[in-house]
C-alpha cells in the first residue's frame, strides 16, 4: 500500500510564484490571520511561531494565494 505524500506549499514558494516580497507577504498574512470572519481557513491552519505553509489544493492555500494576489497596500 503506497500513498502519495501530500505536497506542502511554503510561503517562499508562493512568493516566487507570485513575484512578491516575502516580508510583505508575511505582513499581509499576519493581518489576515487576525480576521477569522474573512479568512477562516488561514486562521484555523496557522499556528503562532510556525512557518507559513499549506497542503497543496487546500482551502487555506487558496485563501493565502488570493490574499497575496488581490490585496494591495
């Protein structure tokens, strides 16, 4: 019985894909993690002092990607 390992998407990988600054991305994600009504999956999956990473294809990864693509500050 072989199971395919879940692919983890890190913030570094996401920043490279989206061509954004990792420092700015972390700031946006921290702000979003304080808003559970708007970003429920990000709030559920992120633990304080843990790296920003998601399983590929999860709702949390999609929320993070949308946040980093659309939000301008």
